[in-house]
């Protein structure tokens, strides 16, 4: 075997520092996307009125949730890595740590969701709560409008104060977990003590549950609650699967890009692409399993209050998107990611990682946007059977550009602050020489 | 019983896993095809050192699994829907098995009842894959068999305790009584034994 065994002599002292100037093209592209997106979003948010402005609230929620899935996914992978005491990923773990810390800027971008007008548009229950304050008020109103009964029953969870606390907690928890975990290894880079690895493991085990609750209830609060009468117990797991899937794909692309710039040459090998590709494959299957379980139970049981979600997505134009998701989100990546040799090739895995990210955008779009036209009470245009807010897709694209551009820009620049990998981690060599 | 014996090959012993690993690299580079290593525990990277190519088993399993999916799909749609009659023009299939389209919760009797059939399609995919793994593996490695020529060697039992053994078989085109022995000696083998099997 010509496989060269990497030792500490091959690795630079102090790790590899990323120089953002080298990646100025990509960082500049993200910056330009962010600028165009933010300007366009500002126009939609403040320069338009009526339905166009209201519809843009959905665009922004969509974009924020896409960003959230990537950040939560980054946090998940470092948690899993530390809690399971694994060694293979030390060479790429720092990239995930940095992705998790993007929870803070994302939280700032998400602030518009705290504006009462936006909340009343997106989540009808906010409007009802504001019109009939307090449990007593809701109870009273429910006597004349039976549709409000669920809100009375759900008052302990769905109320504005608790919702706002949770909103802050979601971003706070993700940010705290990822910064804390990264800080253990930054301390280790200063003193080289193995105890930090042990602390990180203990910490990761302790925050696994808070993390799981964060992802679950963020998805419930922001997307499921778009229709307060609808519920699905698979919801949190469904979006967790999307988080892990999309962030792994993003990090695969990043590693390939960094290698093309000359970084990570010694510590990351085809074996890492294979391992990350395997996880990508695993979550392709896991997502399909969860998505189908959720669909199957609701479709088969055929209970009116449950079927509404799939009814609006399985009729008209959205039906085509649903079928496209089944094929593009599961069948096609499944078949191609199945082969071992192909997963070791950066070109191949890079293409499928890009495809995965695209399909993830489509998946979240399909989760958030169909609700818009129905919530706003729009009728289908003549000759169509699906209601749409005309031209709203422009706002969706602009919002996505704004959030993905801003987070991508800040993220790539943040890579330069520390070494690209934990260079004094006791298992760095194990990771660099990993075979599977 | 005849007194004739058939040469099975050379069985050579090595001191440890490292010696065996490097010897395997040399034997691979010398171009031998029909040979194998026997160790008490798995040696990481030995497949690479031996130059073992990828098994064909995954391809068998892929098509085995697909057979399962298709079997489940066809069986269920023939017996429980009107898909083959209405969409494929193959109504005779349904007559053949006397089907009753199953209507549950007012589901359609066409192809769009498909989700209801997924669990069985999934299960049969797994079942057929598992069968292909097991029986394909047995076929590829030539099991079950009643005996093996290597069992005639007293030394061979050590492979499950502390022996690191390499056997180069006589049916290898490169096998030569003296040449192969020289090669094994050169790569550091101890106790080279010519294994002969009763005919």
C-alpha cells in the first residue's frame, strides 16, 4: 500500500490558518448575494403593502428556517461526535463547530419574526391571542367561534410570552452549545491537555436532550404552527433529519473547496469523503423513512384535522413538487450514494452534496410556502386549481439570498479566526490516518 | 484408498501480523492470485496488502433487493388494484388470480394506492437482500463443504490461536515447487510446509 502514514512531523505547528483573502471570490459572491437579498428584502418588507408585504413574511420565515436547519445540523454533528467519543472526524470537526456558532447572526436575522404584524400574518393564533387576551378571553371567544377551542386547550404551550422565551432559547442554546464545545478545543490548543477532550464529551452528553428539544420545538413553533389546528408527532424528527442531511452536504462542499485552495491536504483524505458520504447516505434513508411514516399514517387514517397538510400539498401544482421531492430527495440520491467507490471521489460526492442542498431548499419550501395562499384566503387564478400569491416567488428567492448570503459570508470569514482543525487534539492523527 | 497425493500448496508461518502484512505485499507484487492469509484476528488493511479486489456481492445484493421490491409491487398491485387492467392493458393478470381490489378508507383502486403497498415493498426488499447476502456469500466463498485440504496440516489449527499463516495454492499459474518456496523464504516465512491432500 502506498498510503502514507501521517505523523506530527507532516503537520504544521499551530494548525492551518485559513486566509479569507484566498477565498475572496466565493466570499465576495456570498457578500453580493447578501447585499442583493437584504436590499430586496428591505424593499419587500417596507416598500410594499397589502398582500405582497404579508406574503413576504412567509418568504422570510422560509429563509430563516433554511438557515436554522444548517446551523442546527452543524451543532448536531459536533454533539454526536463528542458524545460518541469518535475519532475519525477530528480533522473536519472545527468546520462544524464554526457552523454552529452562526446561530448568533442567524438569531439577529430572525428578529423580524418578533414583529406583531409579521406574527399575526404568519401564525393565526397570534392574532386570536391578541384579539382575545388571556385564557379567559379565548375561552369566551371560543363559545361563539368553535375554531378557537384548540387554542384554549393549547394555551399552556401556545401563548405569546412562552413563545417569545422559546424563540430566544432556540438560538441561544445552539449558540451556547457550539461556542462552548469549540472553546474546549481552543483551550486544548493552548495547553495541549487531554482533559478538555473529556470535558467536551461530558458536556456534549449533557446537552443532547436540550438540543433535541430545540430542533423539535423550533420546527413546531415556526412551521407546524402555521396552521394551529394541525399536528404531527413526527414533525420534529422530520426536520431534524433535514438538519443533519443538509449541513453534512454543506460541509462536504466546504471541505472540497478548502482542499482546492490548498488547505487540509494532509489531514483529510478520500476516507473522510467516504465517511461523510456514508452519513449523507444514512440521512437520505432516515429522512425518507420519517417522511414516509408521517405521510403514510396521516394518509391512511384519513382523519380530517390531520389530512389538511397533505391535502393542500397533494393537489394542484404542489402535487408535482411532492412527487419531485420523493424522487429527488430520496430515490435518486439513494441510488447514487449507494456505491462505495464513488463516495471517495471528491467530484462525485461534491455534485451530490450540491444536489442535496438544492433538494433541502425545495423540501423546506414545500413545507412552508403552500400554507401562504391558503392562510391569506386567495382563490386560484382562472384556469388553475392551486391558489398562489402572484410574483411572491421573487420575494422567496430574495429572502433566501439574504439569509444564505449573509450566513455564508460571515461563516467563511469566521473560519480564519482559528485553525481549520483542532491541531492539538489527541486523536488528530487517528483521524488523518483513518481507514474504513 | 490410494497412496497418491495431490499437492494443495505451501503453508508458511510468520512470527507476527506485521511480517505477514509485508509478506502479503510481496506475494501480491509477485503476481500470485490463488493464495490466502489466515490470522487469529482481523488485520486492518490486509485486503489492500493482498490486493484483494472489491467483492461482487454488493451488485448481487442490489439486484436481489430490486427483485424483492418488484415482486412486492407486482403481487400487491395485481391482487389489490385495477392498475394492470386499466393502465397496462393486462386485465388477464387479474382474471388469472381472481382479484378483489381492496378499498380501505375510500382509497382509489388505481396506482395511487401505492403508499399502502410501501411497507411490504420495503420488507421484501430487505428480505430478498438478506437472502442474497447470505446465499450469495456462501456461493462466492464455496461453502458449505465437508473438508478442506488445509486441515491435513497439523500446523493449520494454529491460525485460530497464535499462528499467522499464508497459503499459496498449487493451482495458481505462478506456482512452482522451488520458485514459490524461495519467494516465501525471501519474505521471511518460517516452517514452510508442502501441504498434500489424499485423493
